[in-house]
């Protein structure tokens, strides 16, 4: 997910602002430039290219300069020059902020990882939980409380655990849990742990301790979670990818915290399995389902928007189907609330208790028809009929009976692995990920605090990249201060999203492991299905062309090099006369 990257079309709407940007960065295009260093010229490369060319900060260290190349000067002069470059960079960064602030992201946007046209889509498929039905935070509290009590009453865990309540916003989706070490953490797309986000119980683990345990911060492939995020077949990491996992992570953290506070020796593997089983029982035994059905208005949100999306698709002649792991009674009660008693009329096929992701891979399970009273019938299924309800089955049989194949099918779900991965990798369906956290994160990114901090953070990073060539002690003292400032800002940007684990999508500058999987398995992603109401059904979604590291961005990513037009010698002359 790119940070503060501005579409060219938005910049061009204000020609004056764009011209101002170009003027600030006219020195930066050095792809074919040559270095020139003497006592009267700036420490820049002179470009042979056009006056206003594309911009790149990937031009190598500035003229490959070292302290030995520079005309003889005192340490004070050198230090003063570095700070003048710093101050000019900061001034130019502040000039950019009004332009960036006018390019806020709409939280109701649909974002594309892969080009896709709705004009080609004839059939729309949906998961139920957190796709058609959105739940309030009360549901997480309910799941936590029931699972905690199951641990105490059935697994003989200490009564003292009743003192713990669900902690909203303690964890985020996409975290990894080391089953052997009882550690919860965030890992980036390159399998590196984000230091500062490793928790044992409710407390962070010191960075030195983490590095000692893992002999660094890299997690080898063989101990990472398996394809579906599970800890199996020798994998010791479990990745929590669905929204229902938030109370599970919180409960693991609370039990770990209790054991540590009371110096109770325990086996982490047993704890993980017991918590997993207790959370599973909340679903399998129907405890959660009955609670939601009994107070539907308390738990289900955004019913009107979901209904509007389904009506829009139906009126435009689109076929629709539902494949969910939830049981019929639960789905029926929820859909009655969201759409009305005739909700089944909107869907051409309805499949409950599908057992995803096994549904997409296991060819052995046949479909079984279910009556409206929940009675299972034994007749062989020769076609999937509208108005009927089916249980289990498998995707291969589904494809044979419907003929719905390839890119004319678009399926929406919230679980990147269980809902989307197999469909896009094996069957060529188009996929849409529902990421409710997007709306909150985008609103944070649109705040003045975030824009100011992130713009200056990127500029300072570019400044460090260019100025690191100055190895003399005086310069290194200045550069170390900049490094310290950068680290403080990185921590601040993490805390803006979540004090413990930061953003769902980034580990500082790198994408998270979650973000990497999202970009691979989802053609499009959005905060909720209601985002579809903002687009007509002929719309084509185009992914933003973000530059690769070796490519020139179309707008100046950093502001640092523009400030380097300050000549060192001219600065010496000025300061020397004061």
C-alpha cells in the first residue's frame, strides 16, 4: 500500500502547484549527469537531460563524494553546512504539504492490485461473515468472554482469569504467533520481525531479547506459518488472518500475562491448543450463533448498505451466489434482518457449512440439500437450483454444475487465505477482499499530523541516503542526530495506528506479510461491499503504477536533494563574514 504517492492527474489539476514542485526539484534528474566538485560549485551532479525531467533519488551517493574530496574546511563549517541543507530540506518539505493535503484518499474507494473491469463480471459470489454481515465490537467481547469461561470451567484454568476482560484495539489482524515461545509479533513481507512489536502476554519483549531468541530478526521459511497461515507440519508460527481471530489473540495474551504475573510454569503449546479449542467451541457449539440471533440489532451493522448492493446487482441482471461456513439458521436470521424474508430470491445458489478452504480443494464431499427446517436430504444432486439450500460440497462439483468459470466470476470475502487464495491461484476467478480496517487507517492517513510526519520522514530518509558519504567525525555526529530523529518519527507513525503493533499494512517502510498476501490474492480490495455503490457496473479498476526501486517516480518522492543546491563554499563565505 503506497504511502503518500500522488496520482499525476491530481497534481496536474493545479498547474501552479505542479510547476512549484518541479522548480523545487529541477536539480534532481541526474540519470545521465556528471559529477563536478570544486571550491565554487554546488555538490550536485549537473544533468545533461531536459530542464524539467523525471525525478529519481536512486542516483547513488551524491557525486560519490567523501570528506577527502572536499576543499579544506573546518569541522564547524562542515557541520554548519549540513544543518543548512537540513533546514532547506525541511522548508521545501513544508512547501509540499499543502499540495499533498489536497490529495486525501476517500475511505470508500475500491483499490486495485490487478486491472479488472466490472463489465466482464457476470456472476458475483459472497462470503457471509464480515462480507455480507458486518458485526459490532460487541461480538469480540462475547467471543472472548465465552472462550475464557470455557478455559476455566472445562480446561481447569485458574479462576483468576475472570479478572481479564476483552481489550479492544490491543491487537490487529495479520499478526504471527510463535506457538513454541508464546510470542505475538508483526512480520514484514521479507520475513523480518518488526522490532518493538513482539509481545509476551500484554508486555513488549525487549529488542535484544528478541534478537537473541531468533539469532537476528529474520524468521526462516521452515518455521513460518503454512500456506493457509496455520502452524502445522513443523511450522511453529500461526498467522491470524480473519477478524474473528482478534478475541483469540487477546485471550492468548491475557492467559500468558496471568501465568507470568503469578510465576506459573506452563507449556506454551498446550496453552495455544486449549485457547484454539475454546474459541472453536464458541462457534461449533452454536453459542455465538444463538447469542447473535437473540439480539441481532446489537451485533449486526450496515444492513442497509449491504441490501442496496445486492439490489443494485440484481437489477442489473447479475447472477449471485453465497458460499459460507456458517450454519443455515444463523445465516437465515442475519439475512432476514439485512434484506428481508425473501432474501433467497436474490441468490441463484446458496451453500452453507461449506468448510472453506477445504471446499476449494477436497473433491470428495458431495453437496447435500437442506430443507428450510434444517433437515438433511439424501438424494443425489444433479443441479444447483435457485430457492434451495445446499450444505458442504466442493468447488469442482460447483463448477461442473453451474459452468461458472474464469474471470466472469467475482468472489468477495474477508479471509485472504480461506476465501480468496485458491480461487485466484487455481481457478482464475476474480477476487475482492473486504478489509474493514481500511476505513480507519485511511482516515488516519488523511490527518494533518500523519501528512506532516510522513512527508518529513521521507524527506529526511532521502537526506540521510545522500549525506551518508561524509564520514568525518563531525559530519557523522550530525547524521546520527538525523538518524535518531528518523527513528523517533518511525515509532510515532507506528503508534498513530496502533500503539502495540502499528498499521495492518506496513512495518515502517516495508509492507507487512499480510499486505504482501493481500496484493497477491486479491484483484481489488475495499473497506466494505458498500463501496460498490460508488461505481457503475461498467467500471474498470486500474492499479496505480507505483515505481519500482530502479524506476524514476513521476513526482519527487524526496525533497532532500533539492536542498543540496546550497553550495558548501558559498555557505562558508557567508558564515565567515558574520
